[in-house]
C-alpha cells in the first residue's frame, strides 16, 4: 500500500484521500447521464463522504479532459445530535439536518443567509426532497481552505465550502450554459 504523504492525521492515524479509480468511474457514468439528459458535459462536481472531513473530498472535475480541476474540503450534515461526529448519516427527510446521497442538478444562484448560494435539485429517490429541504451549495467561514487534522464543522445537510474556494467555483458554474451536475457518494 502506498504511503499517504499529505493525508491529515488524528492521534497519529492517517486518513486516506479520495479513491481516484472510484472518482473516475463516477465521472464516466455521470458524463453519460449528462449527455443523455442534456446537462452540462464540460464540468461536474463530486463529493465522496467516505473520506474524513479534514481531507479534501470535494472535486471540480473536467469531464472533457477526464481530470480533476480542483479539490476542497466540504462539510457534511450534522443530523440530530451529531455535531462532532465524523460518521455521515444520510437522510432525505425534512428537518433531518443530514446530507443525502445521489445526483443533483445545480440550480439557480441566489443571495441568502450565507451570501451567494445555488439551489440543488435532487435527481434520485435518495435526495428528491433536497429543494424543499433547502439543501443548497454554499460557503461558510467555518470550512478551512487547507486540510485539518481535527475534521471540520458540520452543516444542516448542505454541502458547504470555504468562502475563497466557493468564490473561484462560482466563476466556473456561472459561465456554463447548461446546468452542472453534482454527485454525492460514499
């Protein structure tokens, strides 16, 4: 097994980064889905919630070049009483404060409580209530730019990014004519 050079450690335990082969397989499948359903085929977003929260697990992916453009930390939902838990609990239920697995269409940009954000439309049975639950893609200062040995903050179910990274991501999302897809998996 390859040594993880820059993986964060908690009490001496190394946390592995995202699985590149798994990401590539997800990207190939998502591009086919995007082509078939008339979504954006230039870029996609991926989140692997099997990865420790202090490790970069959010990916902006170039579907045409089949490569990662950038990576970032991303918060997961806290659920009920799991404010400091690394275990990601998934739910599609209103008020659960959990993340939801599945594919999403990045929807309309708006200005809200956390500044600019994007509405998310769940495309699977596992996330079909995302829009009604106000699960949106946004930023928050509690998410650091660099990796953390202690993990990061939690959200109320929203994929939440660092403000500086989110600002750069907006430039990509805003220039695309067709909706970009996001896939959350583990």
